[in-house]
C-alpha cells in the first residue's frame, strides 16, 4: 500500500550541543606536513557570525549527529515482529525494514529494496559555534580554534612511550547550535518525537565523534524553551513551548 497521508506541518527545534570533554570529529587534510597534525577536526573554510568573517572554524556535521543518534537507537529498538534489536537483526547495518519508527525518522537503508518507503521525517542541520564560543576560543587558545593533544602507545616491556600521534580537538565548554527539523504527517504519533528525544538522551551517556573509549566526545544536549511549528495549509510560523509539543502538534 502506497503512502497517502498529507503533510500536517513542519516542527523546527533549535538544539545546543555543549562539549564536556575534548571533541574530535575527523576532517581531511589538504597536505601532509612533517611534524604536523595527524588527525585534524572537520572545519568550515569560511564562517560569518554577526558580520565577522572567520576561517577554518570547527563545526559538527549534521551527518555525524544523525548517524550517531540512529546507531544508538538501533541497539535498543526492537521491531514488533522481531525478537532482537535492529542492529543485530541486520548484522550491524542500518535498518532496511521501512516500517519501524527508526526508518520513518531517519530513512530506509538501501531504500531501493522497499517498494513504497515512507517519507523521511528528520532533517539534521550542521551545528555551528555560538558567538560566545568564538569569543572564548579567541580568548583562551593561542593559535586557531582548537587544541592539540599528543598521544602515545606504551611499550609493554620497556614502559616507555612510542609512536606519538597528534590529535586536534575542540575544547570543553564549546557550544554549537543548529536545527533538527521534523516533517509531521497526518496520523503521526508523539512516539516519533519521543524516539528522537530518547536518542539525544542516549547520546549524552555515550560520545560523539571519535576516540570515545579514551574519554573524547562527551556532550550535553541543551533543549530550547520554545520551538517553531509551521502548520499547513496556512504554514504560518508559531512559537510553542517545548513541553507542549505533544498537545500542540500531535494531538490536534
């Protein structure tokens, strides 16, 4: 059966992500330098905030956030007709069923296998640093907008450090902000938004980016007091309380 429900409206939630321990989301290097950084963080070449133009500014890609939240949920969500979590059901790959709430929110992996996949609900923006964070970086960092951390491998026999590597990290206290947008269709239940909220709460107890087992990437998700709801057919923007999303969006 094809999907035939109308689009009810667009829900826009502006979250903040506060870095609690050094954050490393890997980027690419244009050139290899002797004695340079082995593992750089992803940066936007040009970033403008309040008329101030900056170069090579760290940010959090929406794809990194989306992928991490989805992967966490797929370790705990069990489809109704299955007896084990999604991650195990599909051998570690993202879900391909096209029916569960994870697929509805994030999309169907290998969607060509599904004749009539439902529309993807979520859109993740890239998250950029706040003005307060930019000012903090300029105040406390000597060069650029990141710190350099040197790591080593300990020789088990001699006990000395070997093979040093240099990791670039975003420092604790940095705050990034951006929108997660949700398309709401007629008949969609609040359980879909609850699942997103659950994934973000799980992220706080896990890590974002790389080297999480070594203490990197601990973050705090700061929810807004207000969100934006644009309901069709008028599509007028209205501000509603975050705590009233269920009543104002899903129960109408």
